[in-house]
C-alpha cells in the first residue's frame, strides 16, 4: 500500500531523486498500460468473434437461401425469358420483316381483303405467323367466314389444323361463325369433324350459335353427335339450353341419344327449364323420357313454370300414351342403333315407312 505524507516511501523531498519511487511509478504505469492493452485486444477479439458468428454466418445462411430461391425459380424465370426473347426475335426477324407487317396478314384475313392477302403472300409474308395467343391468319379468315382468304392461305401452305391457346382451330372458328363454305373447305382438305386432343368440338361450336346448316354439314361428314364436352354436356344439351329446335332435330335424326345425361340432367330437363316449347316437342317426338329424374329428384315437368306452354305439353304427354305408329318407329330406330339407322332402306320397308322411320316426312 502506498502511503503519502511525511515519512512515507513516496514522500519526495525537494531536489532529491528517489530511484525506488521512480521504479514503483514505472511499475504501476506499465501495469495499467498493459491492462489497457489487453482489454483492447480482448474487445477486438470479441468483436471479431461477434462479427463472425452473427454477421458472416448469418450472411452465409442468407446467401444460401437466396441462392436456393433463385435456383428454384430458375426454370420459370430463365426459360420464360428465353421464350419471350425467341418470340420477339421471331417478330423482328421472321420471314415478314417487322412486327407491323406480320399483323397485316392477320388483319387482311380478318377483314376478308383477299387481294391484299395475296399481295402480302407474294411479297413473302409468313402464312403461319402466329400472335402471342397462337392465332394464325387462317384462324382469322375462318372466324370472319372469308372463304377466299382461307383458300388463298391454304394454297400458300398455311397449316390446316393449328390450335390457339384456347384450343380453337380454324374449323371450330368457321363452325361458330356458321360459314358453311369455310367448313366445307377445311373438311375437303381432310380435317376431321371430330375434336382433336385439346381442341374444342366443332359440333358444339356450331350448336352454341344455332348454325344448323353447319351442323348438317358436320353430321354428313361423319361428326360424332355424342361428343361430350365436360362443361356443356352433349351437343343436344347445348341446343336445348339455347332453344334451337332445328339443330335439335338434326342431331336426333342423326341418332343422338335423346336420354343422354349430363350430371343426371337430360336434354328434356334443360329444355323444360329454358321454356322452349318447340324444342320440347322435338325431344318428345324422338322418345325423350319424361320421367327422368335429375340430381334433386325433379322430373322435367317439375322445372317448368305453372301455366306455361311447356308444362301443358308435358302434362298432356304424361296422361296420353304415344301412338302405336310412333312407338314402332322408336323401337325400330332403337333396334337399328345410331350407326345403322341410315341403312333403314335395307329393311325393304315401303318407301313411305322408310321416310317415316327416318323422320323425313317432317320436311
Ligand atoms: C329414353 O327413355 C324412354 C323412357 O324410359 C325410353 O322409352 C326410350 O327408349 C329411351 N330412348 C333411348 C334412345 O334410350
């Protein structure tokens, strides 16, 4: 212990040098300095450790996570960009030359400007150029019902059955437009009237818009009248929901099953709900089952408005049996089946009866 004051070791008398005091002072100072030095090193080391554990490590983890995230998205981001780049490249360097020029062909086809279209084709326009939604000039021509444009495009080597991203083909467009000439043109070039994989059904498209001339052409070309669309059911369901009696007649005459169901609902249920007396008459003529029950155990008559024409027709049918003649016709058609009903002449029936079986007398 250091004592100050008279008599202590550290008391410095004036003008005297005490080496003992100097040594002690040196010792104390160096100890303090050393302690401070060590303390600084300690702080530095702990800061380094702190930095390593909390900053570097965390960052590495974060870096890893970011890397993983990027890799997960790699497929989508890079690939999509490549596709987009390719598309832009095609637009810029396609056969046609420029973005605007390439759509001229689509425009000419959509507007039915056959001479403009031919000029563009002569100048080397790409007839199979497609928009981002995969629509080609032939789609446009058919959607507009422009026979001469469609013909020019096909002659110039346009693909006959490309589909858009919505699954539309030139044929489905021509059907929905009701263009008999375009439909015939495509069928003539060997396009099947039945829907391909991932495409819409031409028959449904024609039925949606009540295009009975097209329905007739498609049936003649051998279209399957029982093609089922998962959303809309059979073509018969479609024409009943939209009240197109001519189309219903054509489908049924070609052998469409009058009792076909979609979710337990027959075409008669649909027609009863729609309230179309004409369509209901046609369905009954072809032997529709008036007692069929839908998913909530309702008969078609239960779905009609009280006092409506359709309810009258259905209640009458309920109370009165069919004519014997009609029962025979339905029976013969049933026995022949859909595929063979057209061979009815081989039955050697009198022509009048043949026509009756084929519902020809109605014309
Ligand atoms: C439809 O149902 C009715 C009544 O059950 C039946 O008489 C008729 O033969 C059926 N028609 C077909 C094509 O299945």
